[in-house]
C-alpha cells in the first residue's frame, strides 16, 4: 500500500496540473504546495519515479504516470467525499473540513468511501465546488469548465461555482459576506494594478484581493 507521503505527493501533482492546465509541473510548484524544501521534493520525486508513479526529468519537472494518476484521483475522490460528508451530516462549515479530510482520507477504506458516495446520492462536487472524481476516475460537474472572476468587467454578473483558495480565514470571509457556491454577484470595480476587485452580492459590496479573486471560478450570467 502507498504511504501517506506518496499519496500526498501524487494528489498534489494532480491538483497543480489541473490548476495550471498542463501535465508537467515544476519541483518548485510541488514544494510550495506541500510546504517542503525543493531538495526534499527532488528526493521524493526520484523515489516516485522508481515506483512508476511519475515521470521525472531533472530541471524540467514531473508528470504523473497512469498508475500515479489513478492513485491521485483515488485520493481526491476520498478527500472531497469526506469533506461533503462532514458538511452534510455533521453540519461542519466549508472552512473547517479541509484539515479533517486531510487526515481521514488516508485511513478510510474504499468500501466506506463507496458507501459515503451512495449515501450522499452520488454527488458531483464538494462544498468548495471542486469536482468529485467518480469511482472510475472521471471528473464531473460544472467545476471542471469555469472562468475566474477576474476575467469579468464592471457590470458583468457572475455565478460562483468553485473556490480554489481554501484558506479557512478567506472562506469565513466569503461566508460572512454571503458569497457561497451558487451565489450570483455583479462586478462593480476591477483593478489589476491595485490588486483589488469588488462585487455586489446579497449583503452589499464586497472587496476581494486580486489573487484571491483569480481563484474564484464560475460562469457569466446573462440578463438581470
């Protein structure tokens, strides 16, 4: 069975790849995602390559092999189903569930995950709008084809479908501002130079940092 560290590395590589829109990711990206040194990452990637979980090229980067991708999708499926389960059954908030799921995803069995998936009605997305891989590894849901909030112009209406920036403080700020998955907002002001974007939502005007707004994904909404 893969170790916890191996599972975390494969999952991190897949998540970076999805967000960057490329199969190959850099050692630095992996190090930043896992908060470890580049030297530690390099050593681990060599070990993963020996296990045929990744293809690693020094000074170029790394990509998952078929077996590495299968493992990564399995871990994503576990993590996102556990997050949704904690929200739906225990009433935990979306800013509380990530750390709990990080620990639990390595301990639960595939049988339990299948029962959770069935119990929840085969959901296609987690509390943050991230698509939940099906048992066969297929990614479903609107979260797989979305645009960042920062592409919008003042006057555009935008439906929030996914939040990639999942720092608990930021998620609590969104909750306090009544900006949740499915909420429609109107863009009021954008300034990449100033690093700020503001929207009008259910509770009024909300200011967002540009980098955070780039990780709020959704779709433009036509009409009023």
